C-alpha cells in the first residue's frame, strides 16, 4: 500500500499579554463548544470502469470520462473522446477510501464514539486525546504507528474546525493540536513571561509509544522512525524555535516563522519511550524576545513529498513542512520550493502534453509588470535538502509573471507551466517520480517584488496515448513461419484469385473505435549486389492498410503482385493509430517458388494393395496404412495432398508433411464403402505448390464387418442380456432393471437410479476407430442419463448419453483416464423428446481425430475434434451408466433396445446401404 506524508509538529508559543493571543490568529481563538461533526460524505464506488470502457463512453458521449479503476488517493485518470488519456496527480491526497467508496479529505475534528478526537477523513489513522490520561496524539498507517504522550492528564479539548485546544496544561500555558492532510501540528502557547519561567519548559519531555517502528536521531539533528529493516516511515528535521518579532502574524501556527523572527535550532534527546526538547533559554525568556515563541519538530513520510529551502537558515530542512510553499526574497531571506510528483503511471506512454499547475495565493503587490516565477526540472529531494544542499537545477521549463494573491484586484489564480519535455524524458526513462523546483527568476537581487506564495497541493496533468501493441500473427498467406537466413521458407505465388498476402493482427488497447492500421515494410534481396533494396513503395497503399475502427484485435493484410520466381524477400510490420506507432515486428523472409512438382508420387499399402480385383481386403471403416513417397527424380517434395474417391475433396485439410530425412510418410485412411476405392495423391513442394496431376491408387474393400457386440435386449426375463456379436460378451444386469416392450420386440427398462448392464471386460479398443449405437426412450430429463459407455480406471473411453445441462444427446470422449478429465463432445442439434424411441449412433474416426453423432440416422452439425492422445479403456462395457472420477454414475432413466458396438468406423456413404432407399448403413439402422 502506498504511504502518504505524515507530519507531527510541536511548537511552544510565549505571549507577554496575559490571557491573550497574537492578533491576526497565529493561534486561533478557542471555540465556545466542542462540535460533533458528521463523518465525511462517502461516495459509493460504481462498478470499476476500465480504460477501454471509459474510452468507449467518452467517444459516444463526446466528453471525458474517468477511468474509475485507476483512481487513487492523489490521482485520477480520464479517457478523452479523441482516444487519449489525461492523468491528474496531486502532491497531496485529495480523497480517502471509506466504506467501500471514496470520501474527500476533510480535517474537521469531532469526538468519536471511543472518546478520542478524530478528523472526518484523512489518509492516516489520526487520533487526538479526548481528555484524561490517553495519549496526546497518535498517527499510523499499515499497522505501524507513533503515539505522543503528555506527562499528565489532559483537560477535555475545545474543538474548532481542524484544531483542538487543551486549556491550561501548565499554569498560563495552553496546548493546541491541528489536523492536516499530512498529519498534525502541536503548539504550546505560553501566555506570559511568568509562564515562560516555569521550570517545566526548561526541557520539554514527551513520552513515545511506537508499534512496528523505532525512533532514533539523525546526523542532521532530526529524528527518524524506522522499521526493523531500516526503512524510514516517518522523519523529523532538526527542531527549531522562533519568536514573534516578525512584522506580520501567520495565519496558522503551522506556517512557521516570519522573516524578521528571531530563530534558533534546539537540541533533541532520544531514548527509549521518550523525546526531550531543550529550548534556547535566551530566546525563550531573553529580554529581547517578542512573544509568542514556536518550537517546531515535524514528522513526515511517504512517496510524494515537498520541501522548501531558506537562505537565511542554510542548514535547516523543511521537509513536508506545514508552511505554504514560497519563492523569492522577503524579510532578509530567500525561499525556493520543490515538489516530488508521482509520474510512473505514464512510463512507456507517448506523452502528448504535460502541465504543472499550482494556485498562487500570495504576492508582494499588484503591479502592471509582475516579476516572474520560474519552474525548473531539478534533481531529487530528500530529508537532507537544505539551502546549502539543494538538488541540481537541471532544466528551466518556463516562467509566469503574476501578482495573484495580493488583493481583490489581483486575486488568487491558478498558474501553469508546460512540462511536456520533462515528462517525455521521465516516461522514456522509466522514472518513478519527477521533481520540480519553483524560484524567483532573480532571487539574489534582494527585491521583495519577486516574493510569492502558493497552495500546498500542485497538480501534474499529463495527456498521453498508449502506442498500439506490437503486431502478432505476422505471416504470409499461404502461411509461412517467420524465419530469416538459410532456414527461410519457400512460398508459391498464388493466382489472381488467391494472391500472396502479408498478414498481421493489429490491436490498440487505448482506442475506442478509433482507427488503427498496419504499416508493412518490404525489401528485395539483390543477389548480384549482395544487399537488400526497399520495395515498400510498390505495395498497395505503400504498405499501409486502411484504418480499422474496432476495439478488437483485427487482421490486416496487403496483397503482393509482381514478385519474381526464385527471388528472396523480407518484410516487417508495425501498428499505427494516427498518433503513435508500435515497435516493429522482427524481419521475416521468404523465397518465391512458382515451379510445381512434375513427377507423380508413389503410393502403396500392405493393408489395401492396389489392383487386387479378386482379393478384396480390410473392410468399410477399417483403417489401413498407406505410404506416400516422391516420384523418381523429384527433390523438392515436402508433403502430399490426398482425397478418397472424390478428387475434389483434396484440400489443405487433407495434406500431410514429409518429415525431413524420410523417404516416405505413412498415412492412416479408412475406406468409406466397399468394392473399388480410388485414392488420389498430389505432391506438394516446400513452397506449397501442388502438382497438377495426382497419382490414382485403386484398391478393393470388403463390406463392413458385423458388430463386435450386439445386445438385442429381447429377453423377457432373467438377469443377463445376451450378446450376438462376433465374440459374445454377455452383459450381467443389476439394480433397478426390468423387461418391457421394445422398438421391435423386447427392451431393457432402467430405473435411473441403480439399474445397469455390464460385460465382464472390454468389447472394443477405444484408442482406434470404433462406433456405437442404440435405440433409447428417455423418460426423465432431470439429470444426465447414460445409454452406453466403456470404463477405464477413472473415466470412460466413450459415452453416449443425454446431458441435462446441454439438453441434448451427446457422444463424448474423456481426454484422459484421470479424475476430472477434459471432455470432447459431439452434440445433438435439438432437445430430445421424452417417451419417444430415438436411434443414436456415435462414431470415433481415428484417422480424422473426430467424434460424430447421428440422431435418427442424421449427422448432427456439431462434431468434436479429439486432439488428445487416444487411450484405450480396458474395463467393462456399461449399459445405462458411466465411469467418472472412479465411480459409476449417471444411470439411464427409461428403456434401451438394440445396443451395438463396432471396432470400425461406420460410414454415411450411400454405397454402404444394401438398399439405396435406406440411405446408408447408419441411416438404415434408424428405420
């Protein structure tokens, strides 16, 4: 969590006027009664608006919209209608988290329910004593705290605004605490010389109670509260005291001394649980002292800080002072002010404009020719910053002539400086913060006309744009990998209908339907000269695509024409949003090759040899291995494209690569019908050129084999379902089962709770192609209902079932035999009807790595691409239930008939049906 400045100020004030305070309010008069102010109003958070959401709304409404997700205590970010953003960062917190929302900072004090006095809303956990022996004040954050105690019980304070007054804590001495955004100040007001002579003021001791910190002295005479790791959380410069000999009283005690005041640095002693300040006796009680006198140690800490330096006190630090920022000569001294501003949220952005804004509320006069104040980029500030130890004044950023803050003729006014160059450097260099310094342009001249005062919370306002993301998916069409050098790919030139293209996916995270385009650069390699030559100007649009107005990543492309065969080209691309360009993608290269392979490839198969008219082999749906090899003398073949029966189905989807170093490649293919089949095979070279003429490989195929298991379920009694398949696997029945009328004859009834049938072992191998079918009459759709499956150890190798969540019939495979496996599904097109006989067929096509589902003989539109490693479920075939996470579950509710499984791929080719009117072998079963 970010820390914010914490300040603790102790002051002693002495007055010659008994019972009175300095006119004009160096100390505010006590209020008549203690207020009970309500807590600061809290604005509940709306749903956090992201940058993209804010941009979309800003564009549609034509106004800037806050990115509420980026709001912090001292920063707001706004999306602008033009697609840019504006960041506004203040030097001090302006709001705090409260009850799930944000509350404006409010230092108004009130009594809390626990009897303490607390401000309405500040970034710190701040509490003052409500009277009695409780600690005088405590301040903390993130579980760490420092508490200050008074050496005796305190009276109940009188509250006025941000100040609590404790009357007569010593004879003739009042104590005042004032809350601020940074912390609090403490002032002892000694009302007369008699009170000043009190021995209790010779050394003022305060008790300390710390949590998670330890307090120690510093080399400069100040104090530091640090963690066990030595990280400073709170800091106090060397304490000082001053009298009231200045000509003008201060508006508050926290403002510090006037120019003409007599001042002195005090000694401070630190010991366990105790801080003791020793006032200068000559200044406290001396005959030349003008009262009151102030004693001022401060505590501060955090990420954003400010300080000032004073030439009159060259060794004095004013880190996070309660005094307002000032510049110029006044009262014999010269002041300069510095501000550390958080700027890391714009690192890496394109800075459009940077502005430093501050309100001027004081000046020496109101003239027609005001003296200018300058803003500089400076080096870093620290608790050691003093007049004698100033940061470097690096760059003069600008000057403003203003006498604002003098009178109604020259009222308070905000002034601003252009700091764009500094923020550009900060964003490019990744600076965590940026420090600015204010000074009178000629503060060594001793002219009071350059003196000016300012508010304590300037703002850094930055307009910026996020460059588009580096393009992704950079490639050609047809696709080639992005490679340079000897490994570069070869690419064919396409044709007028399908030209080569350069492709890239473009995305700009800042844009809300604003235009983003791709900008390609392309070179040609001049072999004779051995150099690359730019040819970007020959591309359509000079390589620049049209702007795409979208919030999503979008593919952009340019078509290539006029490239020369055998020549090598390179390309790269960036995204451009009208303001900024992304970084360039890496260079990619390719060599154009338009020469097609000429020799027919060689095709062979031991499973399905060619031309065996009298020796039909295999069977429909039974995969065989075919080998493809380049034709004699062909050296440029890198793959093959093939089609079974219909040459028009040969596409890139049916293309295989020839592994490097191999003479041939094996391909698994399952015939889709019996009798004569023709396999068409084309050679493909490394540029993607496909041979004009394919090899035609003819072979003869047997009819499809009968089911490996068939349970007609025509029994009318008993606890066993017979299998009439090629190798019988009787299914034992158990649980809530019974016999009923079936689709044709009998059927098995299952109660949906415990009823099932199971073989003693597997029926098919599920790591090869297989099929399963059944008639099902579902009577309840309240839960999943399994028709048939085959068990593994933890999961099932397949499952044909009704899904209550999808409300569809489904054929699935569990990708692995593990608990909670991923699932690949082929899904039905329509919701099943209850009480209606429905024919279901599930097919696992191993060569195609695909699941298909047929309902009443019709292939369903959603198939499943099974990309996992096929595995064999070696357990029993289950009728009416499935294995999931090692348990048998999802029992079928209804009736089942004619359950069949095949160790081959059923085909929907019309040539597989004995009667063409029946369609195909799958549709024929559904009649």
